[in-house]
């Protein structure tokens, strides 16, 4: 028996208003996520626009290489139920992306979920696809799981163009009606399907991508400051010379010795890195550990200081971050290869910590694996002797071993055997803990002529 209903009564069983509320709720939840880097993207799919469907995607950065987003599209017209041709639909699609470089830069891979409520009638698709839509109306819902690959072209700090292509597999369940403007139901159906997906997005980034590293040799800061402003004299009044306004970066330089201009940049060799820089900031680790612990020693205070310096420089319109130097160190107790691995992981731990809190690209870092901190350890022992340690004689023997035994394994064994192990026990208690660290060595910046960020 056929049902004779108006289309309006049929549509009342599929309230699009409730679906719209679900989409709005998903968008609200997404944009209010506690994203520590505060990097958000808003994009529009130009290919989707070509179907006369208003659409928007909101994305957030989760980690240095991960982002997620939600896309929504809504085409309510034709609103007149008496029109026979229809392509009404509402679509929502959350997605997760992995970026091979950093978020919103170059290659990415992703997966997405798709839900759509649709009301289609009298449509002709290319290549003879979906012939059933040509002579009847179909109203229903579909769900799908997709995968895609894409590439994003940065056009500046705030704009990108990205393209993606992929496919999805889904399941649709729908009612069939006799014509595009009536409610005569002729049956219902369901089916599995596979379809391609594609997008060409114009993307706006908030607050903007990190500036790319472009090292340029600039005049020394003293030269830049040496600008003489002539005094202008008139017949009506005497003018007073006005000094150039001091930039924020100049004031920051006076208080933060860890900052340096890019013209002073040099990639440190191993021997230079291992010696402790009095201006550097060090995060410490328990023995054999590589995960940053904020409750260990003064780590929380040091990490807050590191973030404060980096955030101030990043927010300064007069400067940009070019290179951040980080070194990882390990104490010499234990196998040498294991200690080198530990030092490497400690260096990357501090790099990841910064990237989790700020939108910094990989190429803005120089990460150095210092291995066993022998040079730093030697400096500690020498300083202890100079300060009048009551163990000065024993510690001098340690210095002699360091200076005369090039083989690191034998050097460690000789130190451990001094005075039947008593010297080594003292060293473990008073010196080795300081070698288990990740050092925030230097931040190099460049001046920005155009102050617009």
C-alpha cells in the first residue's frame, strides 16, 4: 500500500534543526579545547562552494605534528517544497591529521568521519552515476569513514592554500518517494558505497605560523642605535631633539643574556657545547630518566623562565626567532652508548616541551646531543678544588685521570676504583646530579623591518 503524504510532513520526521544544533555543539567543543599552543585555523573548501553549499572547517593544533578539526556544510535550498529538483543536505565531518613537517606546513595524512542528512531529487550526476536520483526523491542519512592525503602551501604567516584527495566507505539508509515535490513514498532502501573525496581549501591561521628561519647578518645593535636625529629650527619655536623610541627587543636584550642576534650565531662543536654556559638555563633529570619532571629540583621555575623568554620574543613585533639551541647531557656513570642515548632523549624532551606550549617549527631548533658531560664534570671538580674542598687531594687525582686517560670506559673505571670507591661515592653525592640535564643554551633572533606580524 502506497502512502500519500505531503513532503512537509515527511520532512518533519527528519528535523534538520536538531542536526544543526549537534553541528553547532561540535564546533563549540572543538574551538574551546585547551590547546596550549593557541593555534587555530579557519578554512573554506572552494570545491564544496562550487556546489552552492556554504561550508567551514575549524581546526586546532594538538601537538607539533598533529591537528584535528570539524567541517560542516549546509545547503538548505531550494526552500520551496514545490520545486522538483533538490540537493538539500547537511554534513558534518570531524577529522584527525598528521603533518610530516609541522602543523599547517606541507604534507599531511588524515582520517575523517562523515555524517549527512540529505533530501535529493531529479539530479543528474556525471558518468551515469546514481541514476535513481533522476526520477525520484530520496531522503535519508549516511555515515562514512574516510582517509586522505594532502599538501598545504603557506602563503604567508596567516594564509595557506591546501589540497587533499582521498576516499571514504559508508552506509546510507533512505526513503524513496515518487517525485521531487510530493510525499508519495514508494519504499525504503539501504546500501554500502565507496566514493572519492577532494578539497581545495583557503586557510586562515590564528595567530599565524612561526616565521621561517632566514638568517641574515645585520649590523651590530650599537650601530643600529647610533641614529642621529637632526634638530629642526623654525622662526616660531625651538625644537628639542627626540631620541629614537627604544624597541621591546632592545630592552629584553639588557635583561636576558641568553638572547643573541643571528649575526652572532654559530653551530657549536662538541667540546664547546659540553662546557657549561653561565647564562644558559638547565632542566635536570633523575638518574637514567628522560622525561621532564616539573617536581624535580627547580625545574618548574626554570621551565617557566624558559617559556617566559621565548614567549616574549615570539610576541615581539620587532623581532623573530631564528634558532633555539638546546643540548642534552648525561652523567658518565653507566655504559657510554646508553648515556649518549639518554642525552639525546633529554635534549628532545625540552624541544618537545617548548613545541607543546608554543607554535615553533622544527627548523627553529638546533638540538645537540652532548653525550656524557665530561668537560662540565671536570669544570665542577676544578671549581670545588679552587673553593678549598676538604677532598682536594682526591679530586686532583680525578682531574689527572680525566686529563691523561682518553679512553672513556677506562677513565670511568679508574675514577670508580680511587681510594677503594670512596672518592667515587663522594662524587656521586655531590657532582654527578648536575650533569644529568637538558640545557637551554641560546636563542638567536633577527630584527623585523615590517612590524606587522
